[in-house]
C-alpha cells in the first residue's frame, strides 16, 4: 500500500473522507449554499438579463490575461459600478476568484521587511497567501484584541510595514470581527487593515457593500476583498483599494497577472446584479431575522453554546467528525440538505453542521430541524 492509499484509508477511518456530492435533490431544502440572497433561484433575474445582454456580439471567454487581451470593456464597466457602490475614493480591481485575490494580494504588498498579523480563524485562502509571501507572519487568537495588541507591542517597531488581516463575517461560526476596535488598533500602531468580506458582500450594509460599509469605516480599511460567488450568484472576486495600491497590484500581483480573465458574460452578470444591490434591503432584513429566530430554536438543544447570531451562518456543533456525518445524514433523510463541517476545517472535537441560510427561506420551513436533532440526540457527543 503506497502513501496515497494509506492516507485515504486514514481519512475513511476518521470519518474525514470527502467526496464530490451530486446535485442537491429538488425535494430537499438546500441549507449548504452560499446563495444568501436567493438570487440564484430567481429566474426573473436571468430573463431580465437575457433581454438586455447582446449575446450576438459577445464571446464566451476572455481567452487571455487581463494584461494581454483579456481586459474587455465589461471589466471597466463593472469596476466603475463597484467604485460607485463604495463611493469613498477606493478603486476596484476584479479577480477570477476570492482564492486568487487572497493568495495574490498579500504576497504582492508585503515583503521581507514587513509584518502580517492575521486572525487565527482566517480562511484557507488567506492562510495560503501568508505562506506564499516573504513577510514575517504572526497569528492572533480569534477576535482577541488583547492578544493582537500584545503582538504589535512586541513586534511592530521591528518592521517597515505592517498589515492586520481579518474577515468581517467568519464562515465557520458566523461571528463578526470587532472592526471598530481593529480600526483603533490600526491607527495606534500605524498599520494597514485588510478585511475579507466574502460572506458579507451583498448581505450587509444599506447598499449591500458589507459590514465595513454598515459600520461606516470604509475610509479606514486599506484592503477590502469580496467574492462574487456567494450573495450575488456569480463568480469571481474583487478588492477595493486606493488608486496607488491598485496600480501596484496590477504590476505585482501574480495571481491576477498570470491567469485568464473572467468571461465577458460573467462580468456583465456581476455588474447587472451589483447594480440591484441597493434595492435588496428587504432580502437582507428577512435573512437576518430568519437566522436569529432559527438560532434561538436550536439553543435549548445545543451542547455547545451558540455565539450570538449576527449573520446568516448558524453553526450547530456536534463534536466528533463521525457525529457530524451521522447527524447530517439524519437531516438529509428528513429533507434538509446539510453537509458536515469537519476537522481540519474546524478544530478537532468541534465538527459541526453549518446552516447557511438564504433570504428566500422562512423560519416555518426550518422548524423540523430541531425535532430531527432531538430525535437523534444519541448521535451527539456527550
């Protein structure tokens, strides 16, 4: 047995083996999607887009890097729309994906004389971005501002530039970073601030611009990254930065320079949906209300106290990988499409069900979940 076979065997024995799932059956309520506003289910949007988009003159691929012939006019239109949405002297730069953005921006901006201080629960793409660069990296305990201050007090003066890295809404717990305090710390220690708004863009803020916009701190955040493949039902990503940083990234960010650009139709669709975001506040309101009501229904049966629910992501910790797998199956058997989140995505012993809610789901559709969990209580780790 070679080492690859041995690894697969170990994964199976630890209930950590992954496979690519089939399509979600239409008979199930999908609670594992990131389609937070439910726009991917809205056929009327596609019909409207089809009527205004000139398919006869458009190509289905950019066939090139943006720095060659792939920087089609839809890119310029969309980046202008994004800059208007944020309206705070920041400039947009679109990437093929959030992963491309996070693995490319940090290594481009931060070099050997620089320090990156990142939240320990930062997304895998951010972690890979830290690993790919030459900057010194320190990690602070999740949302622990005291620990962050201790790191900066000890190390900040030893480096030329420093950047603090966090997410706004964290994908595994659905909690929100203390962004006001992060801005204060940034100013106190003369650092930059990088905020990944992947799970907030479209979902938070009066115009859907994310938590930074909701809190009124956009001018204080140096790099905002957001994905297009979640709330706005598209694909790709973008960053919002100053004009000089945008120019710098175009010249130094390898994950943008050396990859094919997004197809024109993809970028045009993103632009079409983004223009509608300011009018989707009722969807955002319903989404958060449903999340809060649903979380409250789970509190009495949870063995691991839920963090305050401030987002559309509601976790339910089961314990072991095996318990998460079995409980997810019980819910799918009951008509709820939920997938287990296991180690190493989350810490050992903190495997969970993660309910990713959508604005077109109401609490009445979720009421059977608590009953299924209670009926299968024996599956939860004691």
